[in-house]
């Protein structure tokens, strides 16, 4: 089964005082992967930029570099397009046991973007935290498979956290959210990545979209009003990467559309840049993920 989605994203910044010389890097164009195909789509800005360059980063994410060389009181970054999303991960667990996972990682002789080595150590937003490590170590044992350990940590974090958009900011450290037991998908995903790495499971961050209207009889998923975040974990040479949504305690499937992957939020931020301004600013987000067709696989 595959589902086509029409997706619209708009992120708007309004400035109290005119802002000039804006330089921005956008990651808003969904990826094409074995389970997902970008049928059509375009990233745009209002007003139009004075400079634009499209490309890809190290992890294969689509990037758009833009510059505005005139004063701005408001700027909107937009994506509109159609994506086909295929089924999720198989339920059969063929993943490697935790006791052997390190040997399989060590046997990989590559530095490509998808190899697990990049996703084991500390990264810009994620540091080793003894409290998070102890939490993870209490949940797993060497006899577990990597997938079973990953699911156990996701389930425990889902039970521990209360989804609260007011509790944290984009700069909140994982340990702060962990101790508060509150936060949003970014916080829960960062904590889970730290927990997985602490027990030897390579883990990364995924940004994307959630279906905004659930199928009949299913509850609405948390995080569907803005860009969502979840986790990818490397579960051995046979299974490879799996994706799991700890905010909603489920394996990723056709409700999720991937935009970018990386080690943490710093690698996938949809809008990142700099500008000159003396005043404050406000931000507005709009997301629509509308199923438009279901197709056979």
C-alpha cells in the first residue's frame, strides 16, 4: 500500500524592525528514499531572494541557500508538493543482538553518509548524559535484539514524557527535557538518541511531516500541527536502519513523510541562517498534510 499526500508548509518570520542582509539555509524539500518518492514540489520564499542555490548536504538532504540584500519586515519560506509514501517497517525482528552489534559496526569499512559510525558519538545537540544513560541501561540487557531494545526505550520515553509545547524551546538541552519529563517531539527524539547511543545503538534524527487527519477509528497523533521529528536506529547489518516515533510510540509508517535526516536537530533544521536586526521577531508555522490517493504497492 502507498499513499499520496499533498503537502504545504509555511514558516513566516515577522520583524519588529526591518532586518537586512539575510542569509538562510533551508531544508524543506522531502527526500526520495526506497519507501518514499517526491512526485513534485518546490521551495519558495516571499519576497523572492536576491540569490538562490539548490543542492544537497553530506547526508543527502535537499538544501536551498538564499540571500536577501534588502530590508525585510516579513519573510515567508514555503514548500508545496506531492509525496508518495509506501508502507512502514516489517514486524519480523531480524535485528542483531546487542552483544554483537558493536562487532558488526566495527566491520564496516566506509565513511559514507549512511554508515552507523557517524551516529554513535556526541553531536552538536547531543552529549553523553549519565542520567539518560542509566535510564537506558535499566531497560535493556545484552541478550536483547537491537530492535527490541530500541522499542523498549521508545515505549518507556512515551510513558515518561508529557507532550507540552509550552515546556521547552528549540534550544532546550535533552537533559533538561528529560528531567522535566515534558516537551515536544524534538525533545523526546533527542533524549531517545542519547539513550540509544549510550547502549551502543547508532541513532539519528529525522525531521518531517505527520498526516494531519487520522484514519477512521484512530487517534490523532501528537505533533501534527507543525513539522514533526522522530528517530532512526541502526539495528545491524541484516536489518539496517529502522525509524521509530517515540512521541507516539510506534514504528514509522505511511503517516510519516521524511524531509531530512542527520545526527540531531542541528543537521536538519528547516530554517537556519543569520541576519542583521535590532528588534524582536515572531514566527508562525502552518502545515497541511492531506491524503489524496491510496495506491497498491
